[in-house]
């Protein structure tokens, strides 16, 4: 009797051990998930994170918390996320700027945008838009001629050295062959405010940041720095159509997990992204900001990893050639 009882215990233990990995995978998630946003609340990355967090809460069945950790062009939050346990409960909403610029601009960071993370999937993308004062010449050709003729007087604002808006216009000014005065601000909002009062003549920033002022007619959108026109800006040409190919810049916001996160968890999170961005309310919210959900061919972790590596290489070269440094 005792012998049979012991055999039963051993058999039960063996079965439990054999199914425990599967049971563990099925148990995820079983507590709240945190998405770290490396910028302040209210910005484009934060808005995208909150849209997908709401969808995650519904599809994953656990509360998803958005935590803002701004500082050092997004690298403070990136570092915090990279050092979290690789268990799927702490994720990073990584903006293209931080994830693609930081390896070159901040080479001594204790974490690396590629080496310290596993890609999960793109959530939304948005084109960069060239916006100008209302009173400046109307066509791209006339605008560029005006900038060249008044290079010493023209003020090109941006959201800070090393920001998306800064490097987009670094690339664009190079294509224009102009060297205006570069005026960095602490964010797009103060730069836009000075444009509205006439102190800044033009700036480049993602559609999610400038759409409100463009729709209000306070500034003019002169070109979309994207391969395709933006549905949110009908009639605004692409930069190539306007005569300056090679100055394209489309920004993305994507979810990343700390390096070593189990593949089954990555797969589950990626499926939740696909479900979330296919939701009609999500698409409407993104569209109102001038952003778009990723196409099916860009949704996988592998597609994000490939795009991320290409952008690190592309922008690393541009940053080095422009001599951009953070003091």
C-alpha cells in the first residue's frame, strides 16, 4: 500500500514538472503590466501608449499602467525599462528618436537601444511635417529661395538638440543647401509658440505634434517628409514630390521588452498589439493625430527589429556627419 502511494506521488510530481512550463506560459499575465513612457504625459508617445494600454487591459485581462519617466531625451526611461526583470511585466514604449539616435548621441549609456531590448511590435507611426509661418512664400521652391536669400535672418526652431524635430531639419536643411540659425527649445510647444509670435520661421516635427495648429490655420504645412502622402493632410505633397527626395523621416512608437523576455510572452504581447491597433476606436484616435497603425507586414517583432537596426545605422551616419553632440 505504501509502495503504491509512493509511486503515485512520484508520478504526480513528474506530471506536474512536465506541464509547469506550459502552465507558467498560460498564466501570463497574472498581475498588472507597466508600460514606461520615456517622456512627459500628453506628448505623442504618451498618447500612443495610453491608447494601446487601454486595449491591452481589455484583451489581456490585467490592468496596464502607463508610467512616465522623462529625462535626457528619453534615455532615463529607456534605462529604467532595460534594467527591469525580463518577465513581460515592464515594457517600454520606445519612440524612434530615443531608440535610433541614442546609440550615437549617447555612446556611453549603461544600456543599449538594440542590445538591451527584445522588439515586440510597432504600435503607430507618423510622418514628419515641415511647417512654416503663414506669411512665408507659398511654394516649396519659393520658400527655399527665401531661406537662401535670408539665411542670416531665418530662425529654424526645434524641440531640443538631438530631438526628432532637430535631426529632421538637419537632414532637410542639408538637402536645401541652407544654414539658418538653429534655435533649440525644451519641447515642440514653446518652439511652436514662438513661431506663432513670429520669432521662429519654420520647424520640422511629427504630425502628432503640429496637427492642431495646422488644422487651425495658425501655420502652414509645406511638405510631408514621408514616402507617401498623409491622409490627415490632404493636398500637402511629400518631400520628394516637392522636389527634395532623400529627406524622408517617418517616426514610430513601438513596444520593447527587456532583453531575455520569454518568446511566448513576446508572441502574446505582439498578438495583443495587432488586436489593439485593428480596433476601430484606436484607428480613429491615431488618425485624429495624423498617425497610422502599422501595416500587416510591419507588425511582427522581426520586422520591428529589422527596421530598428536600419534606423540606428541611417541616423548614426547623419548624426556623425552633422557633428551633433549633447553637451
